[in-house]
C-alpha cells in the first residue's frame, strides 16, 4: 500500500516534490494546498504543465486537514508554526525544508506537543540547511578520528534564484551596503543555519561552552551589472556572504557559509568562484582529512536556473525521499540524528 501524501504549496520546491512523489514507488499524491487564487481548483497536472493527475488543488486549509493522508510535504514561501501544528494534530506527519532541522527543546516544544498528541512526526530537511551544512559534514566525519573542524559551504550565482522580490527587497541585492547589513537576511537565515551549526557541535561532542558567532560581508558593483532584478549600479550590493562559526575558545571548529554573487565580474572585493566554479563544499579536518566538492546542484546557465533549479529539486527530493522513514518513525520531532539512512529510489524503468 502506497503512503498517501499531500503537497502544501506549489512553488519551485513544491512542484519538484510532486514530480518526485509521482516517481516514488512507495508514495501516492492525494492532495495539494495552494496559496494563489489562480491555482485554486486546478488539476495538479495543469499546475505542472503535464496531463491531468486527478488530484485537484485547493486553497482551503480545512479541506486539506480533513483528508486522510500519511504525510504532508510543507513548503510554502512563508511558514506558519501554528499551521504546522494543525497539520500534525490532524494526524499527518510533516516533512519540510522551512525549519525544525535541529530545534532547541524550547523552540520545538509546541510542535513536539502536537506530535505527542496525535502520534505524528515532524522532520526538517533540505540541502542548505538540511544537507551540506550538517548531515553531510557529520556523515563524512564518521571516516575520521580526532575531528578538529567541519565545514559546509555554498558558492552560487544568485542570478539563478527565481524570486526577484525576495532577492531585491529581503536579500537587499541592488541596495545600499549599510541597508543590507542591517536588513532581515541574517536573522532569517540564522533560524536554520544556527541549528545546523549546533547539530555539528553537539553530534561531534565539541565543548558545551562552544559559541556560535554569525558574520555577514558584502561586495559592491564597480560597474553597472545586468541582473534579473534589473541593473545594479556601482556602489550597490552585488555579492553577499553569510557565515556561522562555532568557536571553542578562539578556535573555529564549525564553519558554515553561503556565498551568493551576481556573477563574477565587476565586484569589489573581487570575489569569484575560482576555477572550480559554482559548487557546494564539505570538509572535515581530522585523521584523515576529507574534502568533497558537490557539482550538479547548480544550473548550467542563469536561464535554466530560472525555469528549474537543480538545488531546488534536490531540496524537494530530500523531503520526498524521507517520507517512508518519517512515517515509520516514533512520534516527535525527528532529525538526522534520530532517523535511519535516507535513500532515493530507482528510476521506474530500472526497478
Ligand atoms: N532548506 C533548504 O535547503 C531550502 C531550499 C530551498 C527552499 N527552502 C524553503 O522552502 C520554501 C519553499 O521554497 P520555494 O523555492 O518553493 O518558494 P517559492 O517558489 O518562492 O514559493 C512557494 C509557494 O508558497 C506559496 N505562497 C506564496 N505566497 C505565500 C504566502 N504569503 N504565504 C504562504 N504561502 C505562500 C505559493 O504557493 P502556490 O504557488 O501553490 O500558490 C508559492 O508558489 C521556502 O520557505 C524556502 O525558504 C529551503
């Protein structure tokens, strides 16, 4: 019997998750919540641009909560903790890329209570956070003794991120450096990345006194830069780095960072991706050292990324592939430290 799955929101992650659910041998799509009025009442196939699937999207939360389902993939642009609690209380497990990767007991308490009440499970996953910033460093650390340092880092061309309003008004690209430094991004990102840093510190057994210090850096345009959000004029923000470091005393033991650049030309400081290009990196220092470069999660061109971004697909698939393990888990908030190894599934033609 296939597990019955509901997709909550059909943005980049949601649409890729639906495609993944349809290809997964153990899963069946039974419902879909949409935010936009225009999609309300549409067959989900129409939303994907494929044949009809016989599942109709609805913007009624009540309708979705009343459905019989094993799991919800929760991926709205703006998450709502009360909404997640309602879904969990309605008897459905939740997998999501929006948070709860490794919440503190205090932060997780309301949702842990909802899980306990209904016997359901919540799992936060993704790529960044939810993959290269904690799961993958920890996975590779298992091949070393005496670990002194782990790192997970993204190097991406932010021109491929198809959310112009977010890039301009929340990330503050194209704005003044001082506005970007005072903007909401560090706070928004820290919600997830501090959890990643803490998971690395805790799981590796670094000192309980370890301290997490966030840091932000900006690069400005030195000449007009053409971007999907318009031309970025000289002196305005065209590159940003967000860094979270775990310190034992003054020694950095965990380093998590995102490097987002509007291309590689006309930046001051002259940041580039170097000869390796866009990538994700995972590093462990111990005996032996490990250094991993992940390619394939960034699109080959800006245009391709604006249509379907492989990093977004990877995020969605980490959610989808976790469903059978999350449904089988005991009730509560379950992280990678609680769940067994999560694997993908063979292409249907090869199964
Ligand atoms: N952990 C990770 O690695 C990772 C990676 C990527 C994204 N994420 C997170 O995953 C979530 C989904 O990402 P995405 O790229 O799919 O986002 P997106 O394309 O920007 O939007 C997702 C969908 O949210 C719905 N929506 C729009 N306005 C909303 C509002 N005011 N309140 C609630 N929902 C609204 C819309 O659904 P309909 O189109 O169905 O109406 C929209 O298509 C985001 O919260 C993002 O931060 C995490």
